C-alpha cells in the first residue's frame, strides 16, 4: 500500500521536490561566541579543493575572511503568517540566496555563518518554507563548533549554545588541547546527553577533513541511513528523561543517579550518561509495521501541537503492505517525508523515530507512536 | 490553451543570446537594452556592453531615459541612453536591496533598514524603517515613496517633514505598487498573496489563492487592471471603482507552467505573459485571443519582459540568458 492519498506530511510542508541534483548545497555554521567558527570557515576556504564558495556572514561579526564572494547578512528573522507559531525564517537569507543564484557558475556551494547567539532553526526552516530558495538550494548540514573548555559552562547559562548542539548534524568539539582527557570526556558526555545522533569530531584549531563538514547530505532523505548507520539499531535505554544534571542544593530531594552505564553503545562508547535538564533526545522503535492511516495523522497533529518544543525529528518506518521504506525528517513543525528504497529481503522491518527537543514528554511520545503499530 | 488554436508571432522574433541571467529588458526610444546579473548592460547590439559596477548587478529599475542599477559593490549607478554613467549613491560595499524610479528624475534605493530618496536635483533624504525593505515604489503623482517591509508598508514624502504614514498588515511584504490613479497601494507577500489598501481610508483588500509568490506586477494603460505573476495563468485583478474586493480576477493564458513575468501593452488591453518554462505569449482582452511569441526557448524562466513606448516591440530575457525582440506586424 502506498501512502494514502491526501495524507501528505502536513499542511505546512511545501511541495517536496525529490531530485536535489543541480541544487546548490548550503552548509550552516553555528557555534557559540569564540568557539572557532571563523577558524573553521577560513580552513574550509583555504584548502586546495578547487571549489568556489559564496560565504554569508553576519554583518555584525568580525569579518576576517579571505574569499571572493562574502555577503553581509543582518539575520532578520520573521514569522510566517501560515498559522504555524514557530515557523520563523530568515528574510535576508531568502533575498541573498535569490540574488546569488543569478550568478551562473560563480560558486559551487554556499556557507552560512550565523552569529554566536543565533538559533539555527530559522536558517534551516528557510530552506523548507521558501519555495524559490528550495528550488535552487538545499540544506546540506548544520555544523556546530563547540569550545571544549567553555561549552559545559555555556550549556548552563546560554540556551543558544544548547540549541546549537541539539540542532547539529555535525559537531566539532574544538580546542581539545586546552582541556584534560577527563574534562574532554565530561564535555563529550554532556553533548551526547543533548544530541546523541550528530557526528562528533574532536579537533584542535578546527582541523578536520573537509568531507567531515561539507557534502554531508544530512537533510537528504536518501542519506539519513548512510550517515547514521546505527539509526535502526535497537537502542532503547535513552528514553527516561527524568534525570537532572543540575547542581543540587541542600533542599534538593530527587533521586540522584550516577547513571554511568558502561555498556557498549554506538555513540556513547563508555561515556558517562548525562541527561540534560531541558533538551533531550527520545528514540522509539517498534519491531514491525506501522499503519500509515494512524501514523500520518498522529505525527502531523504532534508537530502542530508540540512543534515549538521539537527541534529536530527523523524516522524510518515500515508501513503496512508497503515494500518501500518511508523516511521523514523535520524541523519544528515542518516535516519532509517520502518513500525511499525497498526493504531488503534480509532486513528486519523495524519502525523507528527519534526526536530532539525541549521538555519532551517521552512517555506520551512512546504511547502515541506505539498506538500506530499495525 | 492548445497549440492548434494559437496564432503565432514567432517568425517576427529576433532571437538574442546573453549567456547570463537577464534582470531587465527595456527600450530607450527605438533602442532595446538588456541588464544582466553579471553586471553587463547591453545598449544596442553593436556596441560592447557597459559594466558600470565592479561586479554583479543585484537590482535594476528603468524608464524611457535611464537605467538605474544597484550592485553588490554597494553603488547605485544611473546609465543614460548614450552610455554615460553617474554614481548616485555609494553604500560602501553593502548590497543594494531595492531600487525604484520616480517622477522628474527622482530615484530611491534601500540598503539594510535605510531607505534613501534622491530627488531630481540630487538632494538625498533618508528614512529608517523597522525591518529591511523588500520593495519600493513611487506614487504616480507627487514625490511620495511607498516602502514594503515586514508587517506592512510605509508611505513617505521625502521632501516633507511630516511623519511617514503606516499601512499595517501582519506578515512579510515583498514588492509594492501604487495604482496609476493613486487610489490603491498593493503589495505582494511572502505567503503567496497580495495585499492592498485603499489610500482614502486604509481599507484592506486581500487577493489570495496563488500557488507561488507574485514577483511581477503590471498595470493596464487605463489603470483599471493589475496583472500579476505567481500562478499557472496571469491573474488580472479589476481595479475599477472600489477595487477587486468581492470580484473574481481574470485568468489569462492558462498553461501548465507558472507565470513569472507580466507586461501590459502601453496602449491596448493586451498582456504579455512570460512563463517559468520559457514561453512568452500575448493575450488580447477584447476577444481572449492568444498569440505565441516564444515556445520555450531553453526552458528556463522568463525573467525580463517589457514593451517599448508605442507598444510596437516587446523585449524579453530568461534566467539562462536567452532573449528576444518581437516586432509586431504594423
């Protein structure tokens, strides 16, 4: 059975154009102030890759960038008037990309550097909401540079820093030379407590191979599995999110869990198992098919209601009597989904979804998803 | 529209090739001009192209006697029919976001949240608006500039000290135009609709139902019709009497491709329509006859479309640099 007629992902989903071929890839660089975004940017630009980049920087930042095509942007965020309360986009980005696209053959890719305080969501949503942008460009990945020495402190006092970690497809844990191995493991565990799914690279001076940050296809439905081979592995220990990591005062009476699992986990590999106070990831899997007639209304309704607190979502689903895998991903209320390749004969039909968000009700999500089982 | 019914004018089209995105086409008298995104201005085919900017041209406005361009070099430059150029403004490398032309040699442009109006004598006045303007348009009478921005529009008399007048409507507004009779102000919006205000009482008009954004407007010569892009036909709203409220628009040139450019004939109710698949047709309002001007070319969107002053010739250009000149049979 195909996806039932009329059950497109949501009313807020723009028409999905499946062929990204020929679209200019856009990499979004985020990171809290001083983490090393400009270092990474200059590294990308100075490598002998033979590619030409258009770089969009925030005009209030220090511009020390040596590139042919640098555009200053004012990060003007506006709310779409489409009944979607968290659907904000970058108006300046729409305008700049529209203008850049008129320059035939002048560049191969676009890099957007955001201010340290920026929320990555409006940038990402711009690529799903504005059709003119969507026709010409595709979001490749959100790359977040984090400062190994200061990130832990920023996660406590700067919600922006936490958002940037939660939102990332690729995280560069930078300036590792400034911390001890124990401190490094600590901050890595903190990151994993927020976002276990991003690819993490530990770096000094943002030294990574360029293919670790560019050409990721992180928003490409066909590549969700390539990037996260462990995505479908059964891994259900991360759904209890009632553990706090705050500094407890004397009056604090909640149960304290040391919670240092040592089991081998694909991402966490022996790290201390933190759960962030506000931002969590929830992954739910069902060993079998789900009914699209139940799942589609549920997920649409969920993101309509909980969209503001759901930062990112992804899922690979076995739909009842459907030989192809249904893959979706989302940013807040915006969902993008499609049937992809066939399930292989030796492949177990497992349906799995993950959410990264703020104060998610893991049990309600679990119950809602499992009720969609076929 | 089926090909069997359509009359063709394709044998009266001179094909041109520019190899770069055509931002605007137009005429200085008999002489056609084409402005390209890579920075070239072609004034007549025999002469080499002018390149008044250091690099790309971002925005352009033109009338019968001048082309004014805003470049990514931050400069606003006027080019005259004989090829002489004057720098009207220099924003120190910041991108020029919008430019428009007004009466008596006036011009306005915007950069970030700053709007500058320059009158025919060269006096420049500035206005700062709360959000970056997307579109600018002068009123048909008087030295009055309308500015489209987030959550509405602002109308400003640059040479008067009175506070600018606000026209509120929530949401991001893109391009803006006054009706030729100076009774209505119309904007296109990010959310695929138009919004309008009656200037007399700020009464609202909402014109919706577009599948895409409207990025091209054209008023008929008698000022009674506003043609718009953004749908699989040119949507033409009636502005006689009280405007389009409660009235259905005309849909001209329905095709399986979205309209990207519209241009009304300067003397007759004939609309030139350019499509995203590179087609150009003419539609005559009196009998709904359709005349084919270009059957696709290289298949990229028509990005520039303009009649000459007498309506004898039509110039067009496309995203990939295709172009042409239609000369109507006399």
